[in-house]
C-alpha cells in the first residue's frame, strides 16, 4: 500500500465517496477479522499459554496508536499481565523510558499499511535489543512489518482507498479483541454476532449521525471515554479532526470536569462512550454538561432514559465489554463524515494528510 495506489479505484455509483462506502461496509471486514483469528487459533493460544514474556507493549502511530490504547488495557484485564500502549516514536527514541531493564516484553505492533517508518524502525530496534515475540496486526500481507513479525494477523478486507482509517481500524480492533478472547473459547464464538449487529446499528442510527453531523449550531465536539473506551474516544476524535477540521478533543470522563468543561456552551456536543463499570458516574458527567447548555449523545450497551441525555445509541448486544468495543465506531465515524461534508471537506483526501507517513533517513 503506497500513497500512489490510493484513490485510483473508481467509487461504486451507490456511494458518493470511498470513505462512506468503507464506513457502511465495515461489517464484512469484521467477519474477515474473526476468520483470520480463527485460522490462527492454535498459534495464538500457544503464545498466550507459553507466556515467554513478562509484559506486553502495544505500539502504532496516529489511529493505530489510539488502537493500541484500546488494546493494551484489554490485554492486561483479560490476560492478567502488565500491558501498556506507547507511540512507536517513543519506543524508538526513548526505549529506556518504556522498557524496564529486567523486563522481557512481547511487542504487538499495529499498522494498517505495515509501512509506517516509525513503527518499522521501533520494531527493528526492539528485535535488536530484545528477543521477545513480535506480533503484528494490519491489512496488507506483503508489508515490511509482516516480515519482522513472528505472528501476523492480516485482514485484507480492512484495506481502504480513503486516507482515513475507518473499517481498517474497527476490523483490527475486532481481531485484537478476538485474539484475546481465545483465552476463553466460548467468548470467541459469541463474537460471531458482531457483523450482523453492526449492520443493525448502521441501519438504525445512520440518520441520527447525519442529523447531528449536519447541525451547524454545533461548533465543537468532546468525546469522553474511560477504561477500555479511552483509546476509542481518542480515535473518533481524530476522525472528526482529520475529516472535518473541527474543534474536537477527547478526554477520560471524570477528567472533563477538571478544567475542559469550561469550554461547554450551547454550541457543544459532548459524546459519551459509556462503560459498564463506571456507567452511573459517567452519566452524571453528561447530565452536568447538559445543564451547562451542551447537547449530549451517549453510546451504551444498556438503554438510557431520555431525561439523562439528548440522544443515545443503544447496542443491546448481550456481549461483554471486552468484545464489543467496535460498536462505538461506525456511528461516530459517520458523524465526522457528515460534519466534513457541511464543512466543505473531502474525507477521502483530508487536508495535509497522506495514507502512510514514510520518513527518509534524516527524519
Ligand atoms: C498510521 C497513520 C494513520 C493516519 C494517516 C497516516 O498509519 O498515522 O493513522 O490516519 O493515514 O498514517 P498505519 O501505520 O496504521 O498504516
């Protein structure tokens, strides 16, 4: 995947852009991600059981750094082993601040393209100084990063024409969550309902995402997520910035009161990615922001009374939190997409951005 091959493919007539098509067809990439993990079930289970590592480092850049922030807490929670997310550039330039001297880390490197220079160089340096296993999650089998890995989970159906990551991101998240759930076989099988539920979510809430995205009274966006949802809140925030160039930020729920809420007014949409564990406290934050004049949208597994928030997206999937992270993404990707359109932006080719950041020797 190089920048040249981008956007060469014709946009199927029923879609106005690659980005919209890729958002609306992501359930197929989710199915493919589950098949990729099922096909490598033995290798993954052996790796988890062999435990030839004392901690897990998860790394990437941009969207895939935020994906790392969503995957690391999940690995620690589900496997009971210390795991942390770190930008590839930090691992490359400041390894001593990331890896403790007595540690034997496993490296999970995530990259849609598998060609991002910082992720490649950080993985090469890691292999030079540590003999821990290297796993990669990506979408292009021929990529350089795959050649550096002991195990690669590659989801071809996540490949994209658009510069911005949408279905690639969610498919790579599904693959990571599925790989972790292999530690509990039944949990993995239950994840097979994800693609159908994704279709249902898009059919049910597409119009809501469009209405809010096109609502020009909204001038700024805040995405709140804690625990397993913080990385996802950071990603949808990046989508809003990359696609629409809007004023947008992401915070942990409770942190929002400690200063950022000063920005809330009647031109603000506060979006909450609700967890199970801290749900009551998170809803209290949204109630307060509504009282300050902001509009509020909550995405949740359980129903929310309309007295609590202005708008809500209900998953009602019956899946545990560790398996349903991808549900937070499609509608918020659409929100960014429709905001981009009313801002006169072209999401397929965002301002200043290229699909892959390749640096030359000096940089
Ligand atoms: C990472 C990334 C994307 C960003 C842009 C540039 O790429 O930073 O997140 O949207 O496309 O590249 P990758 O390493 O995941 O291919």
